[in-house]
């Protein structure tokens, strides 16, 4: 199984550019999450989704947008990139139960210059 | 609203000794789950242990155990017989039903194991 796949792994953006981080899972999970992790810090929830067509804001949603048109895909869109968005981004997914294993992607390193 | 607090930014432990990493949480939901993750310098998130709010016993997984004190809202991770490979960041996290199963993380504790 591929699990949770994130692309790209590394990206350098210029200020004001836009891009989409892709996240795909092949486990038929309902719940998907996007986090950002600044150096030496914990993971902050950006957006999450409880199923296709349903998304909601997390702790730090400003500057980002998401969509969930299928169960498998949960792309994260950065509009008008700013240096403050330089971070490592993680996508994660899990099934419905409170105790279900949470699967993480390998992370996407984004630098905005 | 759910909240996770890790008050130890960094800790040292001697190889082969035990270490406790602190985690406190706040929630009004009676149904929640607590997780610990390890993040080595390579960056991946590694699941260590899970404790459910209704679990009567403290969770254990090999050298990892979770000291769950529900009334005090604490879920400390105990690592026994520390190894050099345990040097990493450790994160406590929580999910609760009332918040649509959002998974919220603490700020983490960096553990360094001394030979």
C-alpha cells in the first residue's frame, strides 16, 4: 500500500506566487488533515476534512485553501505565498474510530523567498 | 476546546535510564484519545502509543508506557532503558469526538540521550 502520498517533497516559491500541495491516500479514509510545522515547533492544524465535500478550518487557516472532491485527494492551495509560509507541511489521514491509526505523509518542505 | 500542553522544551537522559515526558490536556468531551509520536531528525512522524479516555489500564508498547491520570488530565510518556536512537522530538496529541475528530498536537519535547 502507498499510504499517504504528498507531492512535491521540496519546493521554493517566490513571494506572491501560488501553488498546490497534493495529498492522496489509498486507504479509503474519511478523515484527512493538513498541518504545518515550523522549525523546532509542533504541528499546527491548517485545515481538515471529515469526508468528501466537507472541509473545515483548523488552528492556522489564513493564507490557505483546501478542497475535497474525492475521498482520496485533499489538496492544499497556497495563494500569494509569503515568507511566513516557509514551513514543512504534513498531510495525514485516518479512518472513523477515535483509536484508529493516523497515517502521515513524508512531508513537503516549502521555502518562500 | 481541546488543548495539549507539553512544558518541557528539552530533556537529557543517560543511556539505559528511564525518562518521563510530560503532557497535560484540556477537554470537556468524555470521549477522547491521546497519542504520542516520535519525530527523528529525518522528519517522519512515528506513532508510539495510544490511550483512550475509557481505557482502564495504562497503555504499554514495548519500552513505551503511558502514565494516564484522568482526573489530573495528564498523559505522560515513560521510556524505559533509553537508547541512543531515542534521541528525537516527541509530540503528545489528542483527538476528541466533539471536535469532529480533529487531531491537535502539543509543542513537543526534544529528548537527547547521552552515552
